[in-house]
C-alpha cells in the first residue's frame, strides 16, 4: 500500500446530538468500568451521588448524559470536575439554568441541550450562554424566532436539530448568519439537502457544515445510528478561496444526482477534485500519521446506462454484480432464486471483437412493483389491437460490461452471433405465463415467438449447458456474496467494515459467537444494525498514561459496537504510543475525533508495528513506538514492558486471525449453501414446489426479460390528470408511473402538462413521477381512492415528495403504506 504524508485541518466539528444507540452504550455509574467507561448516564439522585463521591474513577468519561429529575446546579458542579469530559448532554433535569450553572459549564467543549416544547424562553434566554463556544440544540418545536442567538457572541460551533420545514430552515439560517458571523462550524437538520440556504455563503469564517436528513433522524431516534459521507468544497473569497467541509448524515447517506448537482452549483468556486489544493493552505500538518492509498474496485458505479431511464434513479435494491473472466464458462448463483450460465468466449465488445478479458455481469431484479416503478419499467403489452398489462413472476435486466482500455469507462458487451445465456429461475406459478423480451429499439414487449430481432441464425454455437455443473463441471462458480477477507475489505475502496460495496445497511447476527452473519430468515435474538459511515471504532488518550516526555502520546482503541471487534479487548491494557510535536488536545481533535472510524487493525512490517484506522473513504497509518525504544535508558523496564507489549500483540493477532477465519468460514458456508440451493432447488428439472415454477430461458442477447401473464384492467376510470405538489403547485413532469397489485402491473405514460389515463382504482397501488428538477413524488392507492374520483374527470392530483433518504424499496413502501411485497 502506498503511503502519503497527511495534512488535516485543525480542530474538526465532531459528534452530534445525544443519545444511546446500538454501539454507543451509556451506563450508570454502578455499571461503569473504572478507567474505561466513556459514556455515562445519570437518571437518579443515587447515580449523581455515586459519581460525585468517586470522581477519580470516572476521569475516562467523555460523554455525560443527564436524563432524570436531577438538580441542574448539582449536575453542573459535578460535570465541571470531569477533566476529560467532551460533551454534556442535558436531555432532562429539574430546576432552571442559572448564571452560576452555565459558569460551571463554560470550560466543557460541547453542551447538548434538549429543549421541550414551550421551554425555549426558560432555557435559552440566559445571558451566560454567550460564554459557551460549542452548543447543540435539539428542539421539539421550531421557535417563533431565533433572536436569543444575538447574545451568543463566543459561540464558534452551533448545531440546531428541529422538525424544520423549508421555510423554517431559511429563517433559522438567516438569523444565524446575522447574529453569529464569526461561526466556524454549523449543523442543521432539513427535509432535503437542496434546502441548504444561500445566506450561509455570506458567513466569512464558516469551515464546516453538517447536514442531517430530518426523516432519517426521526426514524432512527438517535443521530449516532445514522451513516455519513464527507465532501470537500469551497467558496470563492478574497484574497483566496475558502474551503468548506460538508458532512451529510442520513439512514442512507448516498446523494442523488440532483443533490450532487446542487452542491456543485452551491460551491461553484472549488470543484471537489480541486478543493484539496486549497485545503492544504489552512491545514495543520499531523506529523504522526500517513495516508494509505486504497485499492480501487472495478467500476460498479460507472457501469453503463440502465435499459430504460429510471423514474427514481437512486433506487438500487435488487442489483447483483459479479466480476468474472470471459475465457471461462461461468455459473452465477443469484441467491435462492436463479442460476445464470454464460459460456466462455460468448461476448464481443462495441467493435465486434471477441472479448476474452475481465467483465462485470449485472443482474437487476425487479421483485416487486415498487422496484419496477422506480426503474420506470413499462409492462404494457399491445396484442391484436388490445391493450394488456404483464403481471410478472420474474422480471429482470441482465447486462455485461468491460473496461475496454485501462482507466477508461465501462462499456456494455454484447453476445456474439449464435451464443446463448441460459437463465434458470424459480418464480410464482401464474396461469398463462410465458416468456417476453423487451425490444428497446421499438419500446415494446415481444413474446418468445417474436424474439428474433437483431439476430442471425447463420451460425449456431451448440453449448452443452449441462456440462457446466455436472459431468465435466466446466464452469467457474460465482456466488452472490463477496469473498474478500477482512484484510482485503480494509484495503479496498468501497468496502465499509462488513458492508459490501453498494450496501448502505446490513443487519448482523452471531455466527460462532462473532457478529459477521447477515440476518436472513433466521430468528436470532441478538442483532446489530450496521450503516455505512457509522462510527464503530473509538480512540482516546490512554487512561493514567504518563509518557516520559511531552512529545509522546499514548492512546487506546476500543470497540464502540461492543460486538464487532473482539480482538481489541486484548489491547485494553496496552498503551499505543507514538511521537509528535503536537499537544494532546490537537492530536485528539484533529485526528482521532475528526472522523467516523469504521475499521481498525494492527499491522507489522520489518519488526515495526502500525496502528491503522479506516473511515468510509480513507485509511491512515500510525507507526507505534515500542517499549524497547521508549524506555531505552532503563533496560530492565524496557525488557519487562516490551514483553508485555509483545504478548498483548500476539493475543490481538491470534484473535484477529480467529475472527478472519470465522468470517471466511461463514463466507464459504454461504457459498456452499448457495451451491446446494442452486443444484437441488433450481438446476434440478423437478424443482419448483407448490405455488412456484421452474422457468428455463435461453437468452440470445443481454437486455430486459420477463416471465409474465397478460391481464386486462377491469372497470377503469378514464381521467385527465395534472400533477401537483403540496399547495397545488403544478409539477413539470413528463412521465407518470401507474402501479397495480393483485396481480401486479406497471404502466409508464408520457405527457407534458397533463396525462390521459385509464385507472383501475380498486387495484391501484401507487402513482409516481419525477419532475424536471429531479425530485421524486408518489401517491398511494389509498390516497387516490380517498379522492372519490369519477370517470371522465379532469383534476389536479396532489403528489408527495419522496425524501432522498427514503429512495430505496423499504423507504418508498413506508410512504405508500405497503407492509409487504405484493404477490
């Protein structure tokens, strides 16, 4: 791995609002471990007395949460005696915040205050707030005004979390810009990132923006459960460009194309690729750490266009991706649903040349009307002058891509003349089902008898697909899960601890006592929800460490999840030491607390030890000082502590190896389970139980295919619709999706200002569209039926905007009130 010297901006804006969440466990003083518990919660007077009487035992506490009828004056006095306290979370307490209470809290780096509805004036109008430098407000209701901020002259970091609507965000930002022009770090919650107020551009010292998706915060309950992504942008300012760090936090922290375009336009001075050049002007050189260059993944996110333009372009549920070699027969196992058999030398590039190198196969399942709707799949069928809707038991896109030149984009591959792909899948047994292929050039479905477009039968490659998996078993098998081990996951871009590339959330459960197993159909009582970008590794100054000189810093790494990194327990009593000219506070704030760490490992090379940290997108390495060098002037102590250090490291490496072996055992077990499923439940001609059928398809092209039954709409309403958002503001949308269930069917309509449509109201599940600004909208079938619309009616149809954080199947289903996948 390539090493580069790291530069970082000084003190970063870290952490967010209070709360216990999975992986951030707050304990009472009675359950705290002396010197190691960092999250403490006080609920009763007994908790407060125990903390007050034993302050030396709690000097490792970094966050203190108050959630009970405790006198705020006593709390302030006790909190002021915790030397390493970083955040005080005041969720509930008794009494009123007096001047002397806030005086006790002035030195605490960050105070988080939960403000109940109606208590704004009682809690926020104290003049002493003007002395605090970093404040986080969690408001139950949006205040009528933010005039209380005009006295907060010392504040350099402000976070406001509230149920903001678009107008509220604008009003809050206007007040913040007016009253706090010296603010350096600002956090705001909002319904959509594109609501970011333009007035913030006028704040001359702003270095960092943290933006939280309101829907995600309200659903998760705690900000610690949200994932995050970071970006470097900048403003054009005299006499030089000014950098800004943007952190976006959400349940699904991916940005839509609309949001990416918005941020690029919002920060026009510094495109992301150029911003690092300007960051270095204001950054602090961290002399103890180096960056690690991560290995590149194949271009999963740079694959070619979808077969049809999606209505919701950011919904990626249902995708499965494999990397394979074109000179080998390949057998792709798509979970318990399908097997794909692709012969060697079957593909050609855009120039018609046989492709023999590496390629990516992408299978995109549309297992529900929601996914078909999001992808803009039209299932309308014209046959003999009659219009039908196709109700699919199987619906999928299958495409292959290759990087035709090193470093270039990924181009689609095609099948060579005479070659076939064989797809064997299990689908619901629907009467009158048959094979259909989508003719992209004519934008229509054609059945198996007409599936001869763009092909020639002058030559036929006779392929014995049976020999792929039986007899000679010529095919290389590819499972639907990644086989990368823990080391590869750490070193490769796109992986995020136990999340594979493209995943933003996974539920883990124990496997051989370790949390590595994705939650499937089992009923495990213990689970752990892991989100992309969520901090699960913590680092702090080693308790009671006394380095020999002021240029040594000793730290400790711990597992915030208390489940995913058992090997770290072997390092709990071992200080990890490095040399730096920087002071301890700068080291902590500028590195250890400046990122959401998602992975950690110790690595050895040439007798040296390295502590390596990984965030979602970056990795860093610190060379550790061993005791034999630290205590060179005291040979006896050097020998004794070097022995302890090496024993701790040996225990760590043994535990890490065990975890890696367990993980690989689970991977291999999963691959074998997939193979057994494929062999006996899919490939066997007798497979297909009650209510299911085995479908055997030979495809002579890549594209979109369905095994579906045609049906006609019953008693449709003939309507003229104009789409509108809240307040009856017309939507500029040129396409409308109409989605049905029982049986399922999707229809895609083209229009401009209005759509002429026949709707079967009884079966209607949803309507959906995307406007010319890229915003996505839906209306549930129940909401449509509540309008009591009659046939031959023209009306404005009120649509509901889909928050970006809900742009996945589960999120859209929640908005539509769909509790399970329709059949």
